[in-house]
């Protein structure tokens, strides 16, 4: 009799635990990145009234007689199914599509979460603003002017220095891939008129920058040479309005041209319109392969030392590859154009905003029009993610059965991708939770009836004495 009482008590206690888990699930139905729990039951020990017996020649076998002593909780599992996505339009909100956790740090302790509502604090550190935990990843390192992301290093705090300066960069390379119209008329060798010069000349201008970030104008005038239908003379001038001060010069070879050298070169095309050869004003001819002209000029508003001498600066003018036409200067019977002209210089700028792509790479957008890689957000995966321990604040910590964290960039070793402007919602299903609640309530009621009935039977025993 007493066994049924205690069996009923175990049923009440464990159904109450299941109700606690269901209540926690429903309470977090709108919690970002929450993963619901699930309770599994199992029966408890058995009291054996009679053991089993093997069959004999005269009798068959006898099954054991056992009375159960109630039930217990087998496990309380965390279900890591993908939650639905909620679009927020906030660039620092990030959801993970697939497997993985964001890595957060507090001191020496690491936490893992699916809740990606992040922001930047006063120091520019990328954090969870609700808890102050710092998002981990890798900061880009500048090596020889190139931003490098080394994800083999240990993770570190991500810092986004809003308003920081991007230093000016002088133009070192100008890619020139225009088309020169073969139909332009030749300019007479002697006494050409102003109209003839204008009709036979194609002029293109592009902005460029010196080491101080000051803007300059680079002008190149192409003129068809008389008696040479596939040869053009090009005159290069930096800041045409002040060309006497800039002292522009052009030359082939490793050394930059000196002041007073010619500022023109000739370019020759093959009969099919592709680049054939080039020569500088001193008669130096180009070799096969890529044709590059060295251009030098003076910067008058900056001084070197105390003598007030102008600063000599230079860049390379890339005309393209001999025989090429995709990224090379050409001569076809089409309108002359300079749409494919680019240069690599820029003025000083400030970090104005940033964006995060699906790989977690953070790119800074500067006011000077440049984009720079700032860092990359790390993701962690586990051999047994169900073995993680919940640590509150929608975070998890490593347990003895979860395995160590495998931290790396997204898309590697089974890690998912990131969706910016989106948050992952709770994976709690309201209909399923309410159904579980009904089943749990009925189980609790049934166990209470067991206790009540056992109590009535005991009352009957006590009344036998009367």
C-alpha cells in the first residue's frame, strides 16, 4: 500500500518539474535566440516479489513478479532546432543560419549564444548591450599597406573605431584602358589650325592625389600623328592650369623621369586595334608584355626640409598588355572613351559606418570613399551542442559532455552563415507547449488520484478495528 503512495508522490514531483520546464519555455516564447527544453521520464527501481524460473521437463518457465516504485526524470534536453528569423533592419543585429554560436567574453570566461542583438559601446567595442559581454573575432592587421585577416590566431575583442582617420594615400597607379577612335583625322605636320587640332585630339582627365591627400588633375591629350595611321602622340600634364610649376615628365624604365624630361610618349597599335608598342619622348621603346609609363611631377604647396624645395612625386601609368584589349588601351573605329580609367589614391577620410556580410566580415566605410576590412566575427561549434550548460542571459557554457569549442570563421567545419539585420526568434512552439501542458496536468491529476485512492484504502484498513 505504501508503495503506491510513494509512486504517486514521485509522479507528482516529476510532473511538477516537467511543468516548470514548460512554464520556462512559454515564458521565453519571445526571447531572442532561446532554445526550448524537453523533459523525458523513466521508470524507477523495482521490488522483486518473485524471481524468474527456468522451464523444467515437467513445468514451463515462470516470469518474474516485480512491483515498480515510481518514476524519475530521465533527462531535461535542450532542443537546438533553428528558430524563425525576424527582420529588424538594424545592421548590428545578426542571426546564424545553420549551426554555430557567437562567442562572448567576460574576463577570462567565454560564453556562447545564438542571440545576436549586438551594438558598439563608448570605446567602439562590439558588445551585447544587455550584458556588456564582448563579441569575439579577429581584427584585421595591416601588412605592407594590405589588410590581412588571420583567423588562425586566438580570438580577440572586436573594436570598430567610429570616426577614426583613414590616412591619405598618394596615387601610385593609374590604369588607362580607353579607346581611341581610329576615324579621327590626322593633324597636319605644318601649321595646323586650331580647328584641326581640336578635331584630331582626344583629351581625358582624371582626379589623382599626392601624399598629403591633395587633389590634382591628370590630363592626357592623344593626337594622331601625321603619316602614321596607327600611332598617337600623348601629352601628360598634372594640373594643366599650373603645368609650369608641376614640371610633369614621362619616361620608360625603372627610374622616375627628372625635371625637364619630356612629358609625352607615343603609342602604336596593330592593324586589329590592339596595343603594339610605346616609346617615351627620349626614344626609349617598350618591351613585350605589360606597358607601363613612369610619370613624375612636383608638389608646390609642400616643402622638403628648410630650403622650400618642391616635393617630387611619381606614379605609374598602365597602358595595358601588348595584344590585349580587355584592360588595355585600344584603337577601334568607335567613339573615343575613357570610362575604364581608375587610380588608387584618395584623400584622408573618417570611418562613417560599417557593414557585416554573411561571413561575419566587418567592413568600414570611410568618408573618402574607401572601404577597409576591420575584422571578422567568430563562430563556435560543438561535438555535442545538447551537452552545453545554460548560464542565463541566453548564453551557454562548456560542460564535461559538450566537447571543447571549435572556434573559427563561418562556413568552415559545419558552421552556418550570418544574416545581418535579422534576429533568430525562440524555437518554442506555442501549440506544442500548450499540448504538453495539458498532458502534464492530466498526469499530475492522475498521480494525485493514486495518492487519494491509496489513502482511502488505508482508511478502510484502519476502520477494521472498529
